[in-house]
C-alpha cells in the first residue's frame, strides 16, 4: 500500500475541520449578506453547502480507506500467486481469495491426515500379527523344551534367551500398536483446526460483505455531497478520482447488481471511484 | 452391532471407525450430517449412533432431537463426540436425551469407556 494513500483518522478529522473553517471564511460575506437581507433560504443553502464540503473529506477518506483495505486484500492474493513456484502455480492460481486459501489448508491437512492413517492401517495389522505369532511361538517353544529330556547348560541358556526374546517381541509389538493408536487419535487435529478455519472463512466472508456495503454507503454519500469537490485531494488521488468519477457503475443500472464474488467486488470498487 | 458414525470431517469419521474396529465393532456406516444420517437411521437397523454436534445442514443436536421424536429411534443409544464443550451445551444435549458425551480432542480410552458404559446401561434396563 503506497504511503501517500494512508491517511490517519486524526489527519482526516483535522482536514475536515480545516475545510469547514476555510469554507466558512470564504462564504462569510455572502452569508452575512443573506442573513442581514433576511434571505433565510439562501443562507440555509449556504450553510448546508459549507457543512457538506467539510463532510466530503470524511466521505472521501472512508472511500479511500476502504479502497486501500480492499487493495491490501487483493495484493495479498496476487503476491502469493506471483511468488509461487511453477509447480504449485496452477494450484495457487485457482486460489483467488482468502477463503479458497483457507479451504486449501483444510484440504492439505485432510490429505496429510489420511495419508498418515493409511500408514497406520498398514502398520497396525503387522504389529498385531508379530504379537500374535510371537506369543504362539513362545507357547510352542516352551512345550518343545519341556518335552526334551536331555538339556545341557548351553541349551538351557539358549532356551532362556529365545523365550525372553519372544516375550520382548510380543511386548514391543503391543507398544507399537499403542503408539499407532496414539498417532491415529492425533489426526483429530485436522477436525479441530478445520472447524476453527471454517469459522475464519465465515469471518472473511462477513468482512467482505461489510466492505462492499461500506463502499456502497460511501458512494451514496458522495453522490449526496456531489463529486465536484472543493476539497484539496492529494494529486495522485485527484487524478484517479477524476477518472473514476466517470466510471459506468455509478449508474443506477449497475447498482442493481448483486455482489456475489471477488470479481464483482473488484468491479464494483473500481467503478465506484475509490 | 450396527453403528452409524456422523461427522462432517471425514478424518474424524475414520478415526472413530478405526477405534470401533479395534474394539471389535466392524459393522459401521457413515454420514456427513444430520440430513443424510436421519434417512439412513429410519431405513436401516442401526443399534448405535455416534454423532458430532457442529455440522452444516442438520446439527448433531437437531439429529438427536429428531431421533427422540421418532417412534423407531426414540430409544436408540446416541453418543455425542464433539468439540462443543460449554456447560450449557452439554446440559442441552442431556436434556435432549443423549446417552453419552465425549469432548474432542478425546482419547481412545475415553471413547471406549463411554461406549462400554452405554452398553452396560442398555443391558441393565433390558
């Protein structure tokens, strides 16, 4: 957002006050004359004109801030699209607004969670069969050893080692199974974070709708105040506004449009002259 | 034992399905909200319903109320598995006739415990 577009609330209020005083000063003689001549209608018109001229600054600023906010949101999308590597450019180009970006996060986390659970589904039966096999083999092994009448010391040691190993394998595979269950449970983050993201998507939609309403209100106020502004606008904005003031969408026909998407919002804003 | 799992997030449906399989329940079906779940419940012979609360279309609480209002489903055991953790909400679910309430994130043991308790209660009343 260019620095020149920024205008703080205080500056704006100061500017409005200055404009009001300046307009009052300019029309002082005329106003006095009207009042002294008891021409109340003209005096009233004049006061209204002075009042409106100061408000115009506020309307312009509302419009300008709205435009700046909207540009910032649009630039956010463009920046990410331009910075994207070629591999993901196609994917990113489909994500034209913040909502689709957030939906993208939901999809990505969902895919990751599903891939993780695919692996859990593969690994869990393996752990189970290792456990079952080692327990079964341990029974057989014990039966075999106890049936042997002659066991020397070396065999005795081997018997204990194999027996301990089979027990350890059974225990370890049970541990692996329990870890896999934990990994499975942790994938619940996708649901919980997804719910939060969905709320943010609703918020973004609400903000966008409000933004469009604000632009409409600002444009209506401008229409009431009149675009022939006495307000000194900064040069680059003045240029912009003069061009936009002739824009087609200030016509009543285009106002009938129902705003339904980002493109409509862009079009609406552009043609409204902010 | 035929179980219906209702959640708008497929990830969560899959987690619950896997846990149920570990517990020995393999006859499960899925639905993504109350609107799709209710006709399944009315048509099929489900013995148990596990549902989320916050879903688009028909919420889990609305589904629960609809079940309790139905002649066929009024005694169906319903376990709510949800991130809605406010006291008022849990009270509302209880008043609507929920059989159990598990708050997300939950552990495998917590789900198992609730399911076991629900089945024990059913057996005690039969």
